[in-house]
C-alpha cells in the first residue's frame, strides 16, 4: 500500500472516531444568591430554542453583539427578547414594621404638637385599651362605608379586614396635612363626599359654599337623621330614601351606641383620663 493511501486511511479512521464521540453535555444552572449561574465558559440562556426556560450554553453560541460584555462579568441572555443583561441581585424590599394602635396615637399626637404632659399620658395607657378603641372606631367606619354602598352591615362581625366598598372611592383627593393643624368637620365631610359615586362637581361646589356650622350641627343628630341629612346634602336622594325607609331601626340604634362609645373614649383621652372601653 502506498504511503498516501495509508495516510488517507488513518485520517478517515480518526475522523470517524471523532464524529462518533458524544458531544459534551452542557451543565445545568445553579442558583447562587437567588440568581441562576453557569460555570466559566458558559452563559445563562433564557428561552433558548430547544433548551427550556433557563439553561447553560457555551459562550461561543452567544450572539456576537453580546459577547463584548463578557469581560464585564457573567451574562444572562434572553433569546426571545434578544437582550443581554449583567445579572445583579435585587435586595429584598425593606418592610416597615407595622405600627400598633398605640404607636399611631403617639404619632398623631406629636404631629399635632401635643404637650409633654399629653405624650406622657398617652404613653401610660396600656396597649389593650388602644386596641379596643381602634376596633370600635374601625367597626363604625366600616359600617358607615357599607351603608353608603346600600349594604346592611352585621355589627357583630365588624371590624373585618379592610376591603373597599363597591361603588365608592371613585375619586380620591389627596389632603395636604399641616403639622399642628386639625381638619374641620366641613373639610372632612367634603372629602367624604368626593369619594362617593354619583356626587357631581356642582354639589361639591355648593358644599364648599355652605357655612361651617351646618357641618358641625351634623354631629348632634342621631345616626339615622345624620345619614338621611348627609345623603340629601350630597344630592343622593335615592340613598336618603333607603336610609329612611329600608335600614332597620335596630341597626341605627346599635350604631348610636357604638358612636357614643367611640366619642366617650376620645373625650376621656383628650381629658387625660383612661377611657373605659
């Protein structure tokens, strides 16, 4: 056999051996610091054809425009978006500790320039008292929201987790809070009216032109009379009729008792006296 024929046979044998060898299997991504990571020489591929959601692929298969970023560090490449990014771990969002009812009371007092004696008294009241006061206030608030949504609340089951009443809160008007200044009955009522569905801008303008004393006098009414009066003032005559004719009298009586309890507790606190709740 000639030398050239022998050499050709050897080359052919080597080529067939190489082609028969199995291709090296790509490693699987590991999660490090909450991010997928591949070993050196590979990049993290997202949505690569035939590779699944996340995989490791050789750098040689990284599209050329993204290869220049390899020197900057590990590369993540999304084949669907055709976009490369240098992965950075996103720190967990800092969660603020939830304020207790007592913490809220102290915060409000300081915001409204409470005296040292007032802050000292507020600190002396136990947490249980604050929690009971907060529950009563929230129950009254949720019952009011439910009634304005034409829903009869079950006071025995209140307060519940805060859920916006359907049909309300269509327009939110952010109120600027000035330290040391408390909002008036008029401003609070107008903000409440602005949240109600079906209240026109003309009605809001009329309320703004109404004397302050009209809103102060609402506090002297029974719950039923107050609901009817307020619905009439904002132009919701159908709702006023529902308050008048459909809402059971015993429910309004319960609301009267709950409101009295809430007001008495607040009155005692203002007088630096621990309330009986």
